[in-house]
C-alpha cells in the first residue's frame, strides 16, 4: 500500500491483515519503488498524491518492468484524472472516501482476473499483419512487438479469438474485468482507445477494431485484412 496518510493506512492495513493479506506500507514514491523491488508484491494499492511525487510516476515506473496488478487510490473525482492512471496501466481505481470492505472486494476481483486466463486464446492467432502469442503474452504487428498493458492484451485476445463477430460491451467487461466490476464502463472505452492507438487504428476509419454503436466491438476477420 502506497499512502502517506496514517488515518488511512493504519485502519486499512489492519482490515487487510484480518482478510488474510500480508501488507507492506510505503509513505513515499521512493519507498514504494524500493519495496516493489524487494518484496515483489502480488498487488499494489497506489495513492496518486504522494509527498515526494506522483503516484502516476510510480505506476509508470512499475509498468516498465512489471505486470503487477495496480489499484489507484485517489481523492480526485475528475474522470480525466482517473483515465490517466488507467492509460498508464493501472487495473482499477478507487475514489476516496472508501470503505475497507470495498477495497477488499476490489482487490479480490483484480487478483482473480489477473490469475484467470479463461478469456485468452490457447493457441497463436494470425490476422493480417497481427500475430498474438498467448505463450509469451505478446502481440506483434508488422514485425514489431506491441507494448500492451495487461488489460489491453486481454481485450485484444478476446477480440481476436472471435474475429469477425460482435462482442458486447457487457461481455467484455465481464470477461476482461469481472462480473462484479465496480468501476465505470468508460474504463472499457479508455482501454479500447489505448489499444487502437498502439495498433495504429482509429475509430473513424477502423482497420482492426470496429465500434458497433450501442452494442460493443468487432475485430476484423482474416478475410477483411
């Protein structure tokens, strides 16, 4: 847990211990990165506002070397602030004030999703110039490996597995996030937008990911590419 307010860390850490989580607390960005390297956490609760820097910078640094699940803790209510964390690779966000029960529920949901590969294809898939390799959790476009976040990869895997067919927004949320997802469905749009950008795609003139208004998304079939 990366948080500098004792009024939050103390009761929340106690609640997490009661729920069976072994919890380490860092009050600064520097300490967070030091602990992340030494204890190799299964999940990071990361506050945005830290005394020596921004949680966004910590998130960016963690994502450069690790796929550890990250939940952002933020007092900011603006949607753009939450989107920044998601685009940097965070898996979820919680807006203060929050209850310990909500935090525990979200932790369990994120951990469950990070360990569940049911939405990933079992064998490599090639569609046009795009190659998806589940064994390496990698995607290669025109010979160049894409730098995808965990959720972007899982979205791409599900869309490519059913290329040519429309997948509803509800199913994408259920399978890539969780059936008990607490966050805004705009999270899906943020991740689709990030995925499109990395694919060199656009909503206005899609090559790979097509928006089916009011329903969901469709990945181009092999014959279209």
